[in-house]
C-alpha cells in the first residue's frame, strides 16, 4: 500500500534469505519489501526458492506462487488497514506509538531494536552497503520518517511470525534473533498497550493489534481461509483490495487444480434458473427429426475400405457406392466425416516427434477450413456429397471455432486474434525445441517439457523474426484436462475475431447441411469468462489466467451478446437448411437449445449413466427435463460412444446390455448417433491423428446381423420416436408398490401409430406394472406459464376407455403379438416380467371391438398374458379348440414314443391290441369333432377302423418280408431292403409317418371325392401344422428339421395315392409318376429345385428321402389290405 499515496510497503524478506536465494533486486522496493506487481513476480520469487530445493526427493517442499502471493497480499492488506486507521481514527498513531515506547522502554532500547531489524531485513540501500542502518533510520522516505516506517514493518514481522499459516516459509522472516537479543518482544507488547488507549477499530471495535491478528487466530493453518475471512469480515474496508484479494484466491485455486483430473462424473441435469432466460428454440425443418447419424474417422475409414475392397481408396470420391447403399439400407440419413479439413502441419510433426511416424495431424488442430488436398479437395467432396444425397444421406462436418492450429494461417497473419501475453506466465517454462513453423518469417515453439512428458504448458511461443515481436499464445483449453498443445486459443472478446469465425461458419454451412460444433460450451459467455477472463473470485480453471480477470461489467462490455446466439441467427437468415449440433456439457444442455437456439445438443449423461447403471440418475435426467420442458428432450443427441471415449462395445459389451441401451438410443426422442465401428463391433479407439486402424479387426457377423434384425428396422421408424408431443415416461411399479428405477418404460405416438418401449438395465430380475406416467409440463398460457400433467398408460397410448375394446400389439424383439383389454390398460396398466438387460419394443398397436360372442375376451383370458406368433391365428386356435384337443391327443411326443416302442421287430411279434384300441378311440374322437366342425356326413367309426389297420400295418413294416413271402423276385427284395433302410429308428421318420397317418384321411369325413386335397388343406386351415411341428420338436428335432418333416407330411398327404395316378401297365410309368409329382410347387420346394445357367437342379438327398417316404406310404396302403397280392407292393 502507499502511505499518503507515496510509500510502498509490502512483503519483507530477511537478508539471510536474500543471500541464500539470490532474489532479483527488481522485486524489492527501496524500503526492502518485496513488491509483487503481478502474479508473474510471485512465480519468479517461488521459482528462485524451488531452484534451491531438492524437489525430486521432497516434492512436498515445493513453493507455490499462490502461497507466496497470499502472504504478500495479507501483509499488504494489514498495512492498508493500518493506513485506514490513521485516516479514520488517528493520523499520528504510529508516531505517537513510537513516543509511547521510547518513554517506557527508553530511546536506546527502541533504537537498537529498530537498528537490528533494519540490518536483518534491509532496505535496498542498506543491503547494497550504500548506507548503514543508523543512517537509514535517521532519514525519511517520501517525507515519512524511516523510524516510523520501520516500527510499522516490525509490527508486520511479528504478525507474520505469529501466523501459523506462514510457518512453512519462516526462513523468509525468522525473528528468533531479534526476539532473543533486543527489546523486540517488549516493543510489540508496548504497541498493544498503546492501542488500548486509542480508538477501537474494525467490525468488532477491537484494539488495532488484536484486529490485525484476527485472521491468523480464526483460520490459523490456511492462507486461503484467512483471505476468505478478511473478505467476509473486512470487505467494507478493502475497497480496491477486494478484487486483488479475490484474484489471490483464484491463483491458489489454479494451483490446486493443475493436476488435470478430467471432467469428473456425469451429473443429473438441473434447470433451476433457466426459466429466467428467454425461450428461443430454433424450429426444425421436416428432415431434422428423422436424422440418424453415423460417425466415421475419415482417414481410418478410407484405409479400412482399401483393405475391404482390395484397392487403394484414399479420396472421398473413391468411397464405393456399395458403402453408401449399405448405410442407406441400414437406415442412416446422416454421415459425420471426422477430419475433413486441412490440418496443421505442426500438429502432424508433433505427433510424429512423440512416437507415431505415421500420424496425421489432429482433426481438431486445423490449418484452414478447406477440404484436405490428400482427400481430394472440394471436387472429391462434392462428388461424395452428390452420391450420398441420391441415397437420402446428408453429410455432416466438424467445426472447432474455439481455436485453430498453432501454425494456422490466422496465427501467421493475425496473431493479435489469439489470447496471448508478452512474457512466459511460468518462469520454469523454456522454449528451446524445434521450430514447428512452415513460415520462414514466424517461429513456433512448443514448451520443452511437453517432449519429455513432464509438463503440459498452457502457452506456446511465437516469434516474428522480421519485427522481433515475441508473444506467448495460449493453447486451447477447456479447463478439465491437459491443454490441447497443438492449438491456439482465439480471443472472442475481439469483435473482428467473432465476425471472422461467423463468416467461416456460414461458409461451411453452405457446403454441409449438418455442422457439429466441437467443445461448444467453451464459447458460452459464462464459461468463456470463467476460463479466460475470470471474474475475481471465480477463477482457477486455467493456470495463470486469474491475473487477467475482468469484472462482469468489463467482460459484458467487450462481449455484449452470446456468440452462439449470433451464429444461430445468422445461419437461420443466410443458410436456413442447416442443422446446428453443439457438443456441450457442464449442465449447459438446456441453455444451448432453449436459449441459444442450437437444433441439437450432446447428451453425455445417456452414455455415462447407462454404462454405469446409474439408472435412477438417468431417470432423474429424463424426469427433470420433462418437468421443465419436454422440448429439450427432443433436442438431445444420444450416443453410446464419442470419438473421445472408448468404443461402444468396450463400454457396453456385445450382448443384451448393448442392444438394450442401443434400443433406447434409437427409440428415445432426439438424434441417435452411432460411432465408427460400433455396428461391426470394433474395439479400437481411433485417435484424432490416426491415418489407419492399428488393430486388424473384422466385422462381427453375429453383431451386424442382430443390428439388422433388431435395430435397423427401428431406424426406419424414427418418425414415431423422434418427437415429444406425445412422449411419456412411466414409473415401473413392483408388486410391492415400489418404483423400480432400473426399468425404463416410455411410450410415443404419431397419428394412429404407437410404440411402447420397456428396458431393464440391471443384472437382476424385474417384474411389475407400467401404469402411470411421470409428470411432464405443458404450456398453458402465452406468457409461458406451465403446469404438470400425468397420464395412465391407456391414455398415453391414445386408447378408448371402453370395456368392449381390446388392444393388439407386437413385440419387435420376439415377433410375438399380445392382446390386452383397453380397460385393463387404463386402470391397471401392463404387467411385465424382465430378466437381466431384457427389453420389449411394442409396435403395431391396433384396437379391435369385441363381438357378441366375446371372442377377443375369451382369447385374452385363454392367453393369460402370453404372446403368440399371431393374434389372428391365436383367435383361430381358440375357435379350433374342438379340433385341436383331440388332435393333440394323437399327435404328441408321448404317444409317438409309445407307438415306436410297440413296433413289431420279429416275425412272431404282435402289435399291442390295447394300444391299438386306445388309438382307435382317440381317432374316433378326432373324427367326430371334425365331422361336427365341417358338417360332414362320413362314418367316423368306419374311418377309424381303417386308420387302425394302417397303423397296424405301419408298425409291422420292420418285418414286412416275413409277413408277405413272395416268389423269388429281385425287385421285391430290393424294395424291402430300401424300405428297411429308410425306416430305422430315426424319430423324424417315425414322427413324420405317424403325423401323416393321423391327418391323411381326415378329408373323408366330408366325402371320399378329393379327400386327399381336403386333408392337405386342413393341415393349414386348422393350424394342424403347428401342432405337428410342436410334437416333433418335443421329440427332439430342432425347429428347421421339424419344418422339413411338416413339409414332407403335406406332400405325402397330397400324393398319398401316387402309385395309382398312372396305370401299372402304362409305358414309362416311373417317368410319368415323377412328372406328376414335380407339377406340385410344394414338391419342388421340398426338392429345392432351382435353375442355374439354364439347367434345372435339385437336392439329391431330398429326392432320395422323398422316394423312401413314398415307398413307405405305398407299403402301408398295401400291407393294410392283406387280400392284395404281395407283388403289387413291388
């Protein structure tokens, strides 16, 4: 401070410390006090001390500039308070105090104490030997007697030594010798006694000495705590010192934060205070809600395509049409090409110097906003853009308006456009590495410690060799991690910088319909000031910036409006068909879309919280957003990985959790964004400097196929999911009445289309009801007033609240259809049971009104919540129950096994008569039901006896040769052997034959004419095929094998009399029989008939199987009629 605005009195340092550390004399005033004109001076002071310390072995002994500055600031404020006391209470206080001490201690004792003090803590002239302590004390400085100045400094020395927070630096102001050898202790005690006689001072009206000692007593071990105490208690006294105090706190905060710990955990979005900001959403054009983005790291993708297609693909116009066709077929409507712009040569060189000789520059260290020449330039880009648009795909580009490459054109031509300082902000920095500049006039030097990875400097050095200008330009930095060392931070307080960036954005918008702004939150006024020009008391984000802080008024004068709001308005006016997408974090998501007007904003909480299964937190994100304004939810960009993050499969795996979260991503409102390699299951995280992938990864066909089955069909329905007008999030109530926060249930609808999605994001079981929505806000007045609304599931789906109506819907995941009563959905909701990471996507909702027979009510009761392949078929099943029940008694794995065990295997063997009686009765029951159902007139008892005889014959086929001895006929012997080889013990053969036996004659119940085709028709019409297939699967066949046997049963039923189609005496009989069979499309399908190069082909194994079964059918027919001669079998 200055006494009478003349004398500077700050931080005193002992002669011994000055000798040891050889501090620069420019740091000291004429009185011998250290003068910290700025934080740089404090850093220089701390650096001198650290140079003499063994910080490798004892890093905890490192001196920090913030601590040194805080001590100096406290000392200066104490001097200032003494000066205020003089002005307000007693102008002659210190002179009177000196007289008081001389009267009580004696002039000699006082002089000796002051002399020893001046000698130990010398002014510059005394330290240099230009005058003695006595000569100094006899003089004055700026009209103030030096004895008076020395007494005040002596008081400050005692306060410093009595302050525990100063003790780590006691070597700078050790008063031990003074205390032992002089009247110094008595002087301090006498000063206290003197001020007992003087006016009280301060907020508590204390003795002045007690007041000056208060901060050290209140917060004894914290310098920052003492500064906070001074701010809180003495703020009304401080005047201009308040801002210096706040900046001192900011410097300490900077140093505490310099570990670069990263952004921290994801936070739940809160919108408190946002209602005070203006609501200025940008309206969507019709294509914007349906946008689905996929990201590609351009150089890596081109290299991967080269390997895939076995030819060089290095330019944008060489990207094959097949790749664009695939993206379009999958459902993507946007392609984000990362790294298209001309990149910084210096960035490339840095990456290569650091160990990657193949590296390109970082995609976010840009030389200029021109399409890179090695990608084919603008011409190649326009070619790709045109071909992509033919397939409905828009191209998206990055922009990095916050900064440029350290050797960009703007750094060369407009160095004043960047944030810089005239001297290095940290004395330890050195810049002796290689010149990274391409421009012979300008030198660009990275800080040396970057090359050995021991530090990450906040600035680089720019030297103009022609003019000699040297400046230190700050790297781009968001304050959460390391500075982006290949970038230069633009100064957006300059109007010309803001305009130049806006013109660049407009130019990019004329070429790209989608622009993604990287690190957009760093240019919001709130954070731009916090990072680069912090309001005093709010700094600490970026090292060395606290000293460049501005008050809010000063900052607003330089940056009157939000930069992004101006960008949005200019783009809307000049290039309106452009979607602006902001990468923004720090709880700025709502502000960016609602007030700044971005069309879309990153929603990083989606990835981070669902990955970590912080399900309650993410449901809170959704609920808070819906309660504040659902429109914000519509504008989120949801993703499972970002170029800066690990890949999606690394974070979510490849199984149900991945697909559950991915299903949420593509069915929630907003914009789904897929990462490079996400669909293929690639695990490598591609650096922004990669020219190629370093892992030889191949697409996972199972993963791709599951995407094609479960995910891509949903992309083609984005119109149903993208909006929020009818979006509802539901609570999932357990049977005990609690809300299970691990289950995400939500619905949406557009017109008559509806969707309900339910996903369980936990390794556990879940069961409960989707019944009631969480609250969401609706606007109820033009002035923006809102109220909260909740709906039931039935209301949310837009269903009639009528007991005569039923709702039918299909699960996209399983393909099954369900039916529920509308009234149940309104009043009770939907009951669901979910395993770990399981999910449903219910689509294709339709309402049906029940009829007078209450068929849908009966069906709903019959299914009891189960899903079926088709409700229409299930309704038929209910209708066909009179047929199905007796048919299932016959066509079942249990009966098939009993009949197979009853086969005759020896010539003397007999079929179990009781078993035949049982089967005959079951056949009678089936035929009776069929007769009633089809209103037939056939004799069910007689037909049952016929089927019994056929069954008896079938079970005797294994010993057919002994039952039917014939003349020595080689044809007969060959036929019997062929028959035996086709029977065997194969369950598919016997299951198929027995199924055929019980269906092939059903048509006779309505008449014998054409009964074969009637029987065949009923296999489908009466859904008997499903019962047959089910019995075969219960017998051990897989689904595909069961389907083939059912196909064979149909063929045998249609052609059961194949041996009578052509007379036995007809020439070429076999040929004519085969022609007859091949006229049937089902026979052709079974034989897999196909044309290749004008030749008809068939499957030989299938043909031999068909021949064997046809022979068995003929043998059963012949053997069931013993009156026929055996030769007919042949």
